């Protein structure tokens, strides 16, 4: 591990985490410092599981995204994802895909 720290230092980079840096004063409009997004939530069952686990662990999820593409979902599944997101006040980002090479 020390060899890696020495290498980073020689490159002009910090040899480890800079815990002494000040917090950023920047905030989201609601005053929060960060957002939690869960990627690859591919359908309504996965979304329901993410929301249930977030609630059980008391973690505020702000956004989920579905990356494989809504062309793989039925209209009913898309509507259910929108309904679950609205009910939980979680932004649901759906992508068109799948995309050609």
C-alpha cells in the first residue's frame, strides 16, 4: 500500500483521502448536500423492491433509472413504474432503448 501512496505522491497527487478538506457550501434547492440514485432498476418489481428496502433501511432515494430501455416494458409496466415513483416521491428516469450498435 505504501508503494501506491509513494507513486501517487510522485505524480503530484494526494497519497490518500483528504479528510481535512472543507465541506462544500453548495446545496440542492431543498438544502441537501447529496442525492441518492439507484441505477438499473429495470421494471416495476425491481422498483418496488428498491423502495421497500430503502424504507426498511430508512434511506432516502431521490431517483432511480432504468437503463435497458422502456421498449422492453409493456405500457402497463411503464405506468406502474410511474405510479410507484410518484407515490414514493422518487424521480423515475426511463430511457427509450434498446439502442442499436
